[in-house]
C-alpha cells in the first residue's frame, strides 16, 4: 500500500516527501513548482486610481476574473503603488472575493509570466469594475508617506494562496486612504492551476 506524505517547509507551504531506498528526500515547495510550470502570472494597472475614504462597496479599483472552466486562481499577492505622494497620508488595501462574477472588460494592463514566459492568461483585468459586494476585508499593512515630493511606497497583501478564485469567479482590490488624493496603481500575482492538480496537492 502506497501512502503520500507531505510536510510543512520553512516557507509555510506543503512540500512533497518522496521515499528512496536510503531514506526520504524533499521536493521544492509547491509555488516554485507552479512557477516552473508556467502557472505564475502578474498584472498591474497602467493608470492610478483615487483611493476611497470610506469602506468599499460595489466599485473596485481593479478586478481579476477567472475566465477558465478548468483552472483555479491561487492568489499569491495583491499590491498597490502610491504613484504620487501626499503629505501625511496613509492607505491600505481591501480585498473582495467573488464566487461568481459576470464577464468584465479586459483593460490594458502590464502583464507577464513569472518564469520568463508570456503573460497571456485565462483572465480579464478590469479597472473600475462594478462588482457585487461579497464582503470586503483589509489585507496587508498600511503605508504612510510624509513628503509631497517623493512617490510613495508599495503596499503588499501577502495572500500566499489563502484566497482561491474558482472558475467564473473573481477577486477585487480597493485602496482606502486618508484622502482621495492618494492615487494607486493596483495589481495581482497569481497561479493558474488545473483544478485536478490543485485538489491533488491539498
């Protein structure tokens, strides 16, 4: 009888443990394998959008929709860059996972793969989409800028696969700031994983 064994590596991800005649060897963590297979993708808006100063509802700064019927999107991270700094400002990223979302416009974005391959994917990236308020939650940490002359930093929400977009679903991001003058270019980093392979790894 064969038994599959998995262990938790230092990165926090599950790692396959394979038996050999002289002991056990560990393979690379799953996200490195997905990267090598070309599953990793990134997309980022090409224009900045004003932050909200209230809780997000039905307008998203950016939305990533899964157009595939055979793959899930394992979200690795969501990020936003403060394009122009504003004195004594702060902002944070809020995410909303949509189990089902109608097709969205595929706006022009910066795209690429994370293994040196092409950035084409089975997704649509929409700036300013009208979405269902399926529940917004803050992720990551806020960023503070104190000068009006230096562009602000990047805020990153390290999701690390804890949000998964099913076929026909989507994920949205919105920036909530101390003022609408905080303008953000938002983006996503994800893995497009065949459903059967995803389920076999968890």
